[in-house]
């Protein structure tokens, strides 16, 4: 299942892809993207992994413990999907927005193929490994949003990820809120400010 919103005037829009969190549906971020990027073609895929009835983009063996082989499979599949959507829409600017598990698959895909994206919004990502250098990330716009008391995505790992993007010469912003894994209004406003400067 994939949610999609097309430009009515037939012009070739920019492309925005959204990636939901564990147990959510494609609609989770689809409306947000449409509200913030009304001139974009918005596509929101459904994760293909079933974890006890909850949709995810890749398997894990425990909280914060990823099945790295399945993550590699998911990244390869996502690279093909995003490449096809970019070609189909004719988009010249691609934005990715992901929350939690969706932010993780988005981050891993961008690390593997930074050329696929121009802008990344990573809401509560958790990357529990040390990424290799990625020179293709230079000049990409990246926003990371996170809760200072998030029990799922520990603040030190979030900070480390932001520092990694900065080391790769990306234009990375880190927006904290004082809560946990939820998305308060202040976080939504940070995303809006980043996407609609």
C-alpha cells in the first residue's frame, strides 16, 4: 500500500517521500508533508515487515537491536523504489521525512545512496552503529528532531548522529524537545520551520 498525492496541474513537482514509524500506516506523515509541501508530489510507502501485526521497514531482534542483513535488504529495496519514483515523477529535488523506524530506514538509505536526496527530516532516528564516512552527503540539508528523555532513541546516540552528518559536511540542524518518543507541537513547528523557511 502506498499513499500518493499528485499535482493537479500536470507539472513535474518536487518529490517528498514519507516513512512511518513502527505500527503506523502510510498516512502517519502523509498529511503533514502535504500541508508543509503543498506543491510537491508526496508518496508514502508502507513498510513490508510484519512485527506481531505492526508494520516496519526492516526486522529487529530486540529494542534497538537491528537485523543488519534485513536492513541491507530493505535499503536495497528502498533505493530501487526511490529511484523509480524520482524517474516516474521527473522530480529534480527529493525530500525524505521519516519518524522512528521510518527515520531509520531513511537514514540508512541516504547513507548508502546520498545522491537520492536533497533534504532529510529525521524524527527520532536511532542509528546504533558507527557509520562509515560518506562524502556524498556534503551540502545536503538535514533536520534531526528528538526528545531529550526518549527511552527508545537515547540522546547521546542522537547527538552522535548529528555530529556524523556535520562531519560529512551536511547542513545539519538538531532540534530537541524536553519529552520522550512522542511528537509534541514544538517538534511539528520545528519541521515546518525547516521545510518552509
